[in-house]
């Protein structure tokens, strides 16, 4: 009997040793070398890519609430559009009058169209209505600043109006109304004189309204000209005038991006050479900027222009990374592929190159320099400290491209050797332009090139060692556009985890991958030309995707040295990726574990060589169903959860199924 009991105890002991959590965890071990300097990680690694696509600027980040404020919408942007799109003529209580688009004596030649309004029977008022972008969202008690340019028109029952004769002063009522016509607030304006004059009023609605309209009512018979009719919430991001929508800008700021690339994307090199994004047309007083067609099929007011981009970058602590066309247009011009890559004539290149040199002077030159003075006049006498300049975007690496790119690069480096010029290696992470782009980059000894790739989640898992194999002596990499495109649904957790896994490889190769940005950043509900995107929004709501949280967790936990770590017990199809970094500023060790598998992953973590470790660490976990997607109905279906975790030189952790875990360990 005693022997039987002893036998049972021994067997029990053996079994319990085999099945303790420690024994199970030994199947997978992550050993992190904490006492070696590690491989440096670019301080600018994780940033953002902003393109005016999906109504990201007008109707998006740019806080302007009026759509088509300067009557410049055109049929070249959308076939049904014209200067009067999104405006309505309203005649109240039997009022009579008419309107027309005029262009004699405009507010500014860059802003050629304006509205002429004639009131022949005033009754309860005759005027204009604008619904903004899908309705104007108002908050009770907040102030909205209305501004417009106006002048009297002499109306002699003739069109076009006679601009040589002065009309009479005109009283206007500026109102915010609900779509049912309820007046939410009102302010008077007085149009006086035959010169364009800026009029302003503050409007404060008494209640919330999701879809209000701006109404301007003339209160007497007569004529007026109106242009640049603008309405801004007073509360913009950092209270900047002509500023950014606070909730959206804050959502972007919460990513703590190290850089911001702008204004695109394909938008940069546009629909033919006449549609390049011309930075000079986007600075100065907004009513003097020249808007233009956006190749994504709408209008760019350029109210969010280069000054605002640079200011935003500075406000959120990100380095500005403007991209200019390489003298060639988007090869997908017209979206038909028939126009193809158009090239500036060589004779036009010197002037074009001068514009690019002027941009650098505008950003970095002293306030006394010609272009620095324009920056100073806009309210920023200090330089913006531009370091990076992108030249070209996903261009076909044709001979025409090569010649023009070289002209630009040589001129920039000659005058501004300190600027890092970022070249381009085509639209895909492999293939003809990728290879030709890299060959050209090698020949030209480019400092950095911009690689792009939109691929299914599996591609990212399969390519975790891609950058390990890159030649360290060649050009550094800006992974300017990447996103995992899942089949069927956009923004699944599965896609976000594939990106997270790939980003562990970016950290490991942070010595050569200097910059990386998910793309695209923003998309307005109902106006989305490209999916998936990082952040969705409508007039009042902002939705953070699972992909957003991945970007945020990497950005907030980037570190500056990649620590050698050895993962044993995992084979590559296991969909498990890790990275361990040190944040030199705090001394923290940060471990990231990406489990793309549907089974939890128990593991043993060993911090070898650690002198001191605080046992109380912080862990943040992003986990859920692989197919889970955040939506406006369920915005937190996938969201990070932060809690404490007890750690030691050796500790166990079970990475949940389909998860990203970030463990931050204090060593000081
Ligand atoms: O990010 C959307 C588009 O994808 C960009 O405009 C372009 O560069 C790429 O093809």
C-alpha cells in the first residue's frame, strides 16, 4: 500500500512539473539582451502620411464649415458641379430676386468667381443658403466666426451688373438655421461701398444641431456681390485662425507622429503637369489662394495650405516632410491610364526648380530673406527647420523622370546640402519601377528613397525579414505608404496585426528604415475614394481603427535602440513576431509581442544582463476577433487596454489570440 502511495506521489510530481505554466512556457522563449547598446533606431521612424484624399482637407481636417465658399467649384472636378454648387437661392415670404455668377472686378484674380445677388422685392428677405459638408454640425454655446467679402452692386434690372456705378448699402441678416428653418442664431451685417470689404460676425447657437445651414438674407431691395463666405468654429486646434478641426487634429496629435508627410500622394504630381500641387498658391491670405481640381475628384480650396501644414507639424511636434512633383505628373492621370506620365518641358525646369528652392527658403530662411519674409508675415518669423524634402511620388522611373529628378536633386543639394532629398522607387514593393528606382538611387547615391506597398495581411507576415536583407550601405528607406488590405472587410484586427508584425521588422531595421507611415490617414464617411484608412470621421464623430491603435502603440513606444532578442520554439508559420527596444530617455525596456494566431501563445521572457528591473511594469494589449472592425456603431470593438503586470528577470506571459501586447519595463 505504502509503495503504491509513493508511486502515485512520484508520478503526480512528475506530471505537475511537466504541466506547470513555467514548463509550458518553455516551449517558446524570448531572451532579450538588455545590457548591450543595441542597434540604433531612427528617431523619426513612425510618422504620418496626410493626403487630401477622401475629403481629408476640405470637409475634413480644415475646419472651414462652408462648402464651395468662393464659388470656384467646377465641372472639371465633378461633372454636375459649377460655381453655384452647394448654394441655394432663398426667397422668404414672397420675396423676389435672382442671382448669377460674375467675374468682372473679382476679389482676387486667383479667386475669379463671385456671386451677384439682386433683390427686387425684399419681403422677408432674399439670399443664399449653404449646407456645408453634409450639414453644418453646431454645438450649443460655441461661437462660430462668419466672414465674407462683399461690395454694393448697382442693379439696373440688367445682367451683368454695371460695375462702374455704385449701388446702395445693403443690410444682411446672417443666420444659422436648422434644416427645418428654425433660427438658431442671427447677426446683422452691413454691406457698404463699391470696394470689396471683409465683414465679420460671431454666431452662437443656443442648441446643438447636427445638420444646420448658413443663411444670408438681404434685407432691402438692391444688389450686392459676395465672395469667400466662410464659417469657422472659434475653437480650432490650438485656437489657430484659419485652423484645423480640433477633434480630428487631436486624434492625429495623439499618434505622436515624428513626422508628417504632405500633401500626398498622387495629389502632389496631379492630373497632368497643369495640376501639380503648387505650394506658392497655397500661402498668404486665403481669399488670394488659387484652389484647383483635386485628382481624387473634388475641389481643393487650399485653405489648408503650406503654412497650415507646417504650423500643424510644429504644433504636434512632428517634422514636416513636404513632397514636390519630380517634374512629371501622375502616370495614372485622368484615372484612365491613357494620358500617362506627362513631363514639364526642360525649358520650364529652371523656373520649377526655383519654386522648390524658394520653398526651402520660405521654410528655413531668415525672416529678412525674400521667402522667409512671407513666412514671417504669416506670423512665423522663426524658421520651420525643414530637414526632409520628398521629390516625386510613385513615379514611373522613365528617362524623362530620371533627367528631371536629377536636375531638382542636384540644385537642392547644391544650395541646401543639409536637406535630405527623398527619392521614389515606384508604386509597388517589387517589379519594374521598384528595381529601376533602386538602380537609379544607387547610381545617384540618394540618401533616402520612398517605398510603397499595399498588400494582403499574409504578405506582411511573409515578409518580416525583407529589410534584414537590405544592403546597409545603400540608400536609407522611407516606407512612405503601407497598409494591409484584408479581403472583404477593411480595417480588420487581422490587418492591423499584420501591420504590427511588419512594424517589429521596421524597428529591427530602424538603422536603415528611417521613416515609415501608414496610408492613407483620413476618410470622411460618404466621401471615401480609398479604403482602408487609418481614421474615419463625419461632421461630429471621429473613429479610431484597430490600425490606428497599432500605429499609436508603436509610435508611443518606439525606443531608440533595438535590443538583440532570441525567440526559440516558434516556426515562422506560427504568426508570431516580437521586438524589444530600449528608450534611452527613460531607460525603459519595451517588448512588443504580436500574436496573429487564433491560439493564445504562452511564453517565457528572459531579460538577460538586466542590472535593475522594477517588478511593476505596464502592459497594453490590443486583442479581439481577427475579423473585428471598429465602426461608428461600435467604436471600441478593438481598443487597447492598459494594466499592470509583475515582471522579473524571468517571467511568464501568455499573449492572447490575435493580439498585440506592449510591455514597458522600468530599469531606473
Ligand atoms: O494613399 C493613396 C494613394 O496610394 C496615394 O495617393 C498614392 O501615392 C498611392 O498610390
